[in-house]
C-alpha cells in the first residue's frame, strides 16, 4: 500500500507536513510507503503509479477478468479491490 500526499507544489496551502505523512504511513504498517506528488508539475506521478502496479502484481499473481478491466486483490465481503483498465 502507498499513502500519497498530493499538491506538493503548493507549500503555502499545506495542511499536513511531509513528516506527518511519513509518520502516518509508518503507523499504518511497515509495508506502507509514502510519496508526495504534484499532478500539475508531474512530480512523482509516474513513480506512484509504477509502485502501486508493482505491489499489486507482487501480491496477486492471477488477476481475475471482470467487466471493464481486471479485478485485483480483495473481493471478499467487506474488502475493496482495484480495477486496472
């Protein structure tokens, strides 16, 4: 899992510090990463996408076809899943 902080290009509007984001990710578990991004400036957007896809592939070797893409992860009652189109 990756915790993503967005709009790192707007430091004057920051509500959560980078350190707070890293601390929250650490509290969520040792396998949770933290990355700050900016879609506007293109900062770390590709990195986050690639990291998430890499994690999905490592944890679910056999994606299940579903309407509109592939169902990856979860699927049990109360669990969420991601669709890769």
